[in-house]
């Protein structure tokens, strides 16, 4: 394979000092797939101490395991000494690391054949002792050596296998896939930290179709182990005579996640969990249809499910150790996703919607609504769909209101607490009540947002409540 110029120059320094160096791992795999490699990992027979001597800027990022980060020509290149490993009592790190190893020894410790390929930095020669290129060509994920043993070394590897299957659209080789379901492997998977699971989960969310991986996580028991609330949505049916839904709640959530913008993690998380509370909210109503026929049909309702969904989502994201900022944004979108806009809304109604939803969240909320529509039947959303057309109309209404610089929060009022105190309104709960009443007044009529007008209204409010 063609070696980038920067790596050729890096190799010149290795070679000048009598060392070999090879590009390994995901970078080689991505190049063989015709993709652009984003990170470069190098393996070498030089020890960390030797690398720190021959390069000017070296950070000992994982020196116990032979790894350093070389700052070279504006890039950060992770370099690791050839090593062999044995014993993984903590389910992640090797108990014993030996640097008395060959390149083949080093490749043999890696997780999957597609990641156990090296390319010489000297001339691009490929070293592929486990036929990784063959598996890449056939789009197959296969462990290096025995799958059970490989997975028992690190419980994250089965999740990585599933994540790669989604990212690369590869199939997991049958023996490798079946090994994920083994009881001892399942226990090892459960032992990994929430942070490590979350990191893989986020990478899955960034794949083109997260549902591919999430379905495999369900079938292998991993979803039940880490997000049982989502797995429990399987079998919660929602299709009735109205034809809104084709799938049960789990599949609808997964496909809605597919339909959310790939680059927007907030919306993808909201889409994945937006209906997770439906199981709690589900009510089945029997209706005579047609009336007087004596025939009865079932109509399914999920009144208030957005509140259940928001609460459950918060519990999940806290458990997975997402940042509070992410949790707050996702749960807010879920809580607001059941809005129903009609074209006869007054401008005041649009302003109240904008205040409730928060102006900065409107576009994400619209993206969530479109993802929800996609998830109903798993097909491309028609721009002429009635629900989509209403979003376009509402967006234009919002744009016009925002262009008028209307007050949309207390801080936009022409008066503040100090103004009211100066006008003789005492500080305390009454002051907050008056400010809120003034804000409601301005939402109804933006022309009231003038200081003297608001002070007059404030005095009237106080007089009526004294």
C-alpha cells in the first residue's frame, strides 16, 4: 500500500537508528477499504526509551504497555513496541507484557483479522498472517484465533465486533457471533465499565444505520445487559386501525434513530429513546366500529408517554455517564416531542410554543419529529407529508416572529426587578409573580413591551392582589 509522506519521513528516523516500523490496525484496514485513514498507529521493535531518544517530542502515554505518542511534523502518532501478552484477570489489561516479541507476535494479540494487518513504512509491503485482507474483501468480522478466548481477554471486544459490523456494514463470522452469546462471555461483557460501553455506544450512534448494531446487541443479550429499558420495549405493539405505526415500540425507536441526522448525537439519542415510556403509558380502548354494527376494534393510546420517556431516558443516560448538558438537551426534546401545530394558531400561541420549546432547540425538535415519522414505516419521509408541511409552515411563522425581536424570555422585558422595586413593588415572591404576569402580557401583545406600560400593568396587578 502507498505510505503517506509523513510516515515515510518518520520511518527514515527509525531506519537511520536501526529500527523497523510498521503501520498497523484501523489505518491499514481503512486504506484497504478505500477510505481515508484518520489516525495512524505504528508498531516497532524500538523500545519506548529508544523512541524517546531518537525523536524530539515524545509523550509516554502508555509506557507500561510499550506505547508512546510521537509529535512529528504537526501530527500525533501513537507508536507501540512489538509485544506479546498473557493473562487478563481484570478483563481488559494483560497481566503480563513481553517486549521480546516479533511483528507476528504483536499482530497475533489483536482482536480481529481485519485489524491484524501491518504495512511496512519502508516500502508499503503488507504483512497479513491471519488473512485479514481476505476477510475485508468478503466483508467478514472474525477474531484472531479462538473467539471465546479473545472475548474473555476483554469484554469490550464483542461490542466492538457489533459496532464494526454496523460501521462497515460487515457480517460477523458465525463462530465469532455465537461466541458472544456464551454465558462466560456474557459475564465478561457485563464486567466492563459504563464509560467503555458508552464510548462504543456513541460510535454506533454515529454509524449510518445504528439499528443494525442495536438489533445485534438485542439478539446477543448485550442490549438487555446495559439498556434493559430499551430491550423491554420488544413486543409492546402500537399498530391499530389508524395505521400510524407498523412496528412495535423497540423497532420504531431503532428506526427513528436511523432517521435522525447522523452528525447530531443529541437528536439521535432523543430519537432512540423518545417512545421508551410507551410501555408504562399504554392503554387499549375498545370501540364499536362502525357505530351500531356490534363489531368492536381496539384503539391504542399512550397519553403522556413523553413524560415517562423523558424520566426513563434521564435514568439511562445518567447510568451511562453522559454529561449533564447532553442529558438535559435529550430529555427536553423528548418531553416536547408530542406537540401538535395547527395553521390556525395565533401569533401568541406560536410565541408560547417557542418559549416552552426554547428557541435554540426548535431545529433539533423538528429533526426529531421527522425521525419519528421515518420510524413509523422505515421509509424516506415525503416532503409533501402533511406533518412535514406543517413543520415548514411553523418554521416560517417562527422565523417571522424572531425577526421582530419579540420578547421571548424575562430578560427581554423592558423592565426588570429593580425597576419594579423602584416603583414600590416589594422584593420577594410577589415580585417574581408580577414579572411572570408581565411576561405573559407581552407574549399576548408584544407592543406592551414598553417600560411605562409595563409599570402601569404591574401596579394594577399588585392592587388587585392586595
